[in-house]
């Protein structure tokens, strides 16, 4: 367990301990719900180490989850060009740490306030609160968008503009169910299909 990741759950742990300690004085049975919340919080905030593939042209998944859609779309915030978007849906059972899809410099990071629709809603990518990142490596720029959901309402940024990250290195997380989108140059060759399960920092989703 990484302390940096667990620190994001500090208020959940504190509240759960209060809900557990009081009832435990009456009966151990009454403490069970709070104890289960604590155990699930440890489970949700797990943050395993991953070994990134050494293949230079590979673009990695930025999050754990299931490929929700693959489309061509105009990216209007960072590159202002047509790009291929690979969207990943994260359930409440997935690891929620986000990882750099390519090695390079963070050239853009901007938070946008918005709504908290279910991450599977067709308008979530357009209306929900999110944070957009730009990663640049030579001539290639890859954009990642962290999108909140109905339950996931907090995006945590661990990196900032100017940081140089290794491929697969952690740059932030989204708390609870959510959606992470990776925008790729049009020349990228997609290596996954809708419905595939991927691991952030480990699964190759495309090649440049």
C-alpha cells in the first residue's frame, strides 16, 4: 500500500473509525458495518506496482478498467486536432490510480468544474467535472482526460506542468467509479477492442 494513495482516504478512515468505535462498546456485532467500510477502503485505495513494457512505440492504458469506446473525435483543448479516443470505464472495484501512457513532459493540466453524471452516461465526457492532461514526447502528444462520475467526485493531481514522467508513472487518481480517456494521434495503431479489460501502466492500448 502506498502512503500517498492511502492519504487520499484519510477522512474516510477517520469517519469509519468513529462509526466503528462507538458501536463496538455496545456489541461487536454493531461494529461490523464500520469494519467492512474500513476493509473496503483499504481495498479500493490499493495501488500495486506495475512494470511498463519496454517497447518504445507502445502507448499504455492510463487506468485500470474496461474499454468503453474507441472513436475518432476532435480534441479541442490541447492539440486542437482530430484524434483517436480510447475510453476506459473504471468500476468501484478497479484500481483508480492514473498512469502516464507515454514517457514525456507534462505540458498541460487543467481542471474543469461540471456535473456528476454516471460515468457511463453518454453526456458524462462533455458535462462532468474533469481534468485534462497533455503529455509530450518529441513530435507526439497524448492527451488524457480524468472524468468524475456519480460516486467519484474528486480528482487528485500528483503531477504538474513541467514534470517529466516515465511511461507508466503515476500522475493522479480518481476516487471511486469513473472514466479515463486517452486521446491519440491519428497515426496511432489501436491495439485493443471495446470490452477488453486493461491495466493502467501495463496494458498496451496502441502503438505510435
